[in-house]
C-alpha cells in the first residue's frame, strides 16, 4: 500500500469516526436547534452565520439552504452569511481591523431573538469571539460549531456543537453533515405544521407554497441544489 492510499484511508476513517460520534452524541442537540429555528424564522426572526476560510463556505451553505430550500418547496426565510458583502467586509477591515469584521455586522443586522451561528474548527478566531460577545450583548441566541473542546468560542456561545476530531478537514466535513441534519429538522418542523390554504384564498395573490401540496407529484427540480 502506498503512503498516498494509506493517508486517504486514514482520512476516511477519521470522518467515519467523527460522524459516528455525531450520530451518537449530537442528534438531539441538532434537532433542538432545528426546532428553535422553526419557531424563530417563520415568526420574522433571522439567522446570521459567520466563519473563516472553509467555515465561511459552510456558513454560506447554511444560509443558502434557508433562503432557497433544502428539499421540499417552502417559504424563503431570512438568513445572512456575513462574509458575502465584500464592500462592508473591506470597509470594516480597513477602518476597524480584522477582529471587528463580523462584530460590526452583527451589531447592524442582529435583533433580539435572532440566531447567530459561528463556525470555527479551532474555536479561537478573534473575529468570531468578538461576534459572539456582540451577539449576546444584543440579545441574539449564539450557537457555535467547533472542533474539539475546550475552546474559547464554546465559553462565549449559549450552545456548542463540537466535533471530536483533531483534523481540520474532518471537522469541516462533519459540520456539513450537521448543517444538513439541521435543515432536515427545520423543513420537517415547518412544513409538517404549515397551515393549508382555504377555499376563500385569492388565487391571484396566493403564493405557491400556501397551496395544498399534492404528495403524489414529484417535487420541481431545484436549480439551486441539483447541480452542486
């Protein structure tokens, strides 16, 4: 066996172990988060997400699933990934420094009762720690997704989902599994309790997700997700 093949097998084993740990220890927490979002976003709340590097991509993945859809057709919900506004990002970085990159945006966009999701494999990024402090002070619910405990972000968040792996790539890959499970719970909680339209609904103004769903029909293909 070559060293390259041995490394690939070790990577797969690391991911398998991390997902098994997530399955055994994290599912109740993830479903609780999904239920909380299902009570918050349809009532006008917002999810704000942030991370650095690969974790920024994960944060953007989460918000895309909420603004668009995960599996089934449903309303769009407010979710913002803070690294995507490049003009604000460069202005804040230039004027206030990298550590304030997200805290300034949390102060601008966050409202009491909103949810702030901060993703970090190390749990030590100063800009995420500052964002957590700002979010808590503003009345947001702060959730962290990190690598192994202990880490400073865990101490600043209201709740933390930690992945027990020392490998950055494995932590990020397990975070993606957790994000999909979170979206799965959110969709289940919102769609299964969604009231159906009455016969008196105005056919001109009724949105398509207010109409009764025909379960026998195949869902319309998603342009946003099916080509990923």
